[in-house]
C-alpha cells in the first residue's frame, strides 16, 4: 500500500526517510503546469518528470532514494507511486491533495489552478 501524506506531513516524512541521499519530491505534472505553479525545493530535491515520461526516464531515479510523488490533486502522482513500487522502489509516498493542497496548507504564494 502506498503511503498517503498531506503536504503538512511532508517534513515529518522526509525526516523519517532521510539517509545518505536527499529525498526527492517527484513532480509528475506537465511542463505547462510547472510554469503555472511550482514548489521550491527545501530539505528535498525537486525533480520534474511528466507522468508519461517516467517509464522512459526510470533509470534517472535511484530505487534506494525516498520519493514523494506530486501532481495537481494526487491522482497522477498516485499512479506513478504505484508504478515505482512495482519497479522495486521501497520508500515511496503520494502527496495527497497535490500542489493544490500544498498551496492551501504550506505556501499561499503558489497559484491555484
């Protein structure tokens, strides 16, 4: 089962999964969405990788790295999270509510769309 975390819970999740490598927030939205609204990396590495490109770009991700998937509301990111688990990634979470919830819960300067 994929762990569901709200944006407010992300820091706690990152702390629990911090190891030798920086955890990744994998934004699986489309480039136009990234230009409209984006999060700023903090205690994580931000990687933009559209959902449709994830299978072809899988080798860019380390299965040992904790990855929290992000999209607009949480649907696409959940699908990518499940795909990653099916590929052997062990530390995967879905950011429930997506960037929309992030804007409400963490950073009101992020445009909602």
